[in-house]
C-alpha cells in the first residue's frame, strides 16, 4: 500500500502513460478513468487513438476553428481609436 505522500505525487496510467491522481480506487497497475471508459466501449476519446483517428480529429478541429472565425479573425482590421479628443 502506498503512503499518503506517494499518493499525492500521483501515478502514471499503465495504458496511456499519462500522469494521474486517482482518488477513490487506487490499484496497481493504475488505469485512468478515460482509458477505463474506452476499454468498456464508452464514449470517450482514446488517448492512444490510431493515425486515422488523429487525422480525422485534426480535420474536424480545423473545420471548427474556421467556422468560429479562427482564420478570419486574424485578418480583420480593427479601427485605431481616435485619441485626439482625450
């Protein structure tokens, strides 16, 4: 059993390798909540996704940014405030 100081330092997920701080269920080797959800077939993003999944996510992210004005917002010219009246 780990000491409190060791638990505060956290642990790494045995599946994805990310550092986690489990609260209630401390088991060794530790599997993080996201990996448990993926392994159970739930609706969670797999941190170890395939190259195709990473490419699809990048395309979706670019489309969402463009839709929200990500590329356009940087090209908008903003008027300079007139400071002569101050």
